[in-house]
C-alpha cells in the first residue's frame, strides 16, 4: 500500500484553510522521491491573512517593547530546545547536511537575539530647548502589515532575518517561503505562537509567482523584503515600488576570493573548500571564484586544491562525515551540470569534473560532485553568471590591481574576500573594492546580527540592508514631534513662531 503524501498548507490565524486547487511537489533531494506537496495559495488566501493581520496588529504595536521582547526571548529558548527537529526537517527538504542546517538556524537565531534588545534600539532622539520652551523629539513606529518573500537555500535563517526585526518593532508579518522547502517556516511560526505571539502577527502563505504578485500589489502591505535571484529581485523591487511600497530586494552573487602571494596557503585551501562547496554551493555568500595573484601563487594554489577537493565527501544529509549533500531539485542539478558543460565549451580547463556523481543506494538523489575549473576568463558566461552549485573557478590575475578590478567590475557586488598577511594591502583592498561586504582572511563575510547584511550593484535593490539597525530603519517610520507647553494659562500672550518660518 502506497504511503500517503503529506500536504502542507498556510499557517494563518483563524483555523483550518480551504483545500488548495494547485500543488507543488516537495522532494527529498537525497533519494529524488516526492515526500510532500504544498498547496499553492491564491490572492483570496492573502486577503484573509491580511484581514487577520489588520485585526491583530494595532494591539501588538501598542504592546510595550519589553513585552514584545519577552516573546522574542521565549522564541529563542524554543528554537534552541527544538534545534535537532528543525535541522532534520530542513535537511530533509533542502538536502544540506545537518551541521549546515544547524548553522542556517543559528544565524537566524542571532538576529532574534538582537531583536530581544528592541526596547533599547527603538529609543528615539530628543533635543531639549530647540527654541524658547520648545522640545523636539522623534519616535520610530511600526509600518503596519509587512511581508517577506524568502528563497529555498536558507529556509530558517532568512525568514528569521526578516520577521524577527519586523515583529519586534510592532508590525504584523506575512511570510511567503519557497515552495521547495516550506516546512521549517511553518514550524517557526508555530514556535512563535507557542512563545506567546498573538494570532495574526506572524502568518505563512504558500504559493508561487501568483502569490508573489498578490503580495506586491496588495494595498494594505506597506513593505516587502525579498531574497532570491537578481532578475526576480529587480522585478520585485520595481513592481513593489510602483505599488507605493517600501522594498528591499537582495539578489544573486559571484563572490571572489583574492589570494595574495603572502597568504597562508593551507588556510586558504581549507577556507575555499568550505566556502565554495559547503551547502553544495547553494549560498549567495558562497565563494565560487578564487583569484590567485601571480603565476607562482596560482600554480601553488592549484596544486594544493586538487587533493583537497578530491578528498571532499559527498553524502546524504544525515551522513555525519559528509562535507555536503545533494542540491535541492533534479532541475537544479541539471542546471549546474549544464553550466559545467558550458565552461568546457567556452575553453576553461576542467580540472575536476563533478558531473555524473552517483551515491550508492541513492542513485536517484540530486548529487553533484565537486568541480574545479582553471584558466577561466572574464568573457565566459560561466564567470559572468551565478552557477549556484559546487563549482569553483580559478581566474588568474597578474597583479593586485587586476585582482581588485575583477570583483569591482562584475555585475554582482555581494561579498568578496582577500587572503593576505599584508595589512596595507588588506586595508587598500577593503577601501577600494566596489562590493558591499568584505572579508579579510574571512571567506564568507556575513556580518554579525548587530551589523547589517547587504550587497551592491545587482546583488541588492533598495536603500536599506537586512537586520541590525538597517533592519530597524526599514521596518519602521520616523515621526518627529515639536512641543511647547505655554505658561500663560490662556492670558493672551503672543504665540511662538518658529524662527525659520518668520
């Protein structure tokens, strides 16, 4: 007897949802089998979520910041208590190994920890005595109903990046996760409810482009945060702004790692193996391009990389010895392998070929072996575009200036790293490179939660970055109050006139 396929729906306040008319399959990337199907929502489902949010948000915004922070503290405790469950749930739908899944959740949890301090960071500004008897102060207030559209590659971290700050400042948040791995976002919403969040403040709507467009067009949704590919990020930004919304849209990347001749080569090789191949390369902050400076540096790096890459273990998500697992879908596996063939056709030297990788007992899984190209040039499409898989490309540079120009002139500007022992070179690079996030001997420079995440050029659309104080600014609006308490008691004394308006 066939096992019934689990169905995944929305998470809304107000009880059970009507059955969906359209569905999308959710695969187990380890064996290629359908393990669930998610109902794809309609604009009517979004309308219901918005109505529930409208009913709940004013009271939540009026709740004092300490009480909102207590919900965040309790949510943090519940995430930590349920880490194993969340990590296994995430790995089962995404394919990343358990250690990577725990890292996914932990980095999102760090933003929740920042949100626990919301009473402090929400404090406004005050000028006493701006004029005779005049005080001026500002306050940050919630926008109302806001939304987030999140990608498949970090189904735990990126939703928490968004809803943690948005909810802490007093908004109601509607999350549209990827239909490829929707279970963790639902579980996060359940845990927020368990933490004491009122119904209607965090809701999850499932869907595809129809739901995305409904969110971008809905007049009651005041702000939208998005993470995904650059073409879609640009589309989301343009359509959302045209509808009068505040929008931040984070796009793709082609992050470079510059290796100076004086770099600690053992550390570089170790860092590259993790940054290029970890999570099967399905990270916008992965490091898929390494730029050795000088012929000798390039030759030494290549010689050391080959055995290190060949030693990487590809396995199922629950294999504790595996360095990375499968990619998310069969279609994505085909896309990555097509890029590898494209690199061959373009004339790059294929040093290690990860195509045709089979794991015994899991032959139908979506596995791609680690791949290494050398002698890649800037005219190649495989260099210009984001592959988003376990593929590392060596682009050789003759000197520092050429190495600096590569990430600076690329269409993407998310992250970059330089490996060197030379403080002057590192400082010069960090000052001049045209990229939003820089690592110095740090291969994946994702900022800690009390700073902010955001790329430049086609890696980011909008004026505010994710989380930290930038997140606070994005999810709030400023109100400035000028006040005077006259002493005349109605005796007819003349009204005060602001000098600049006299």
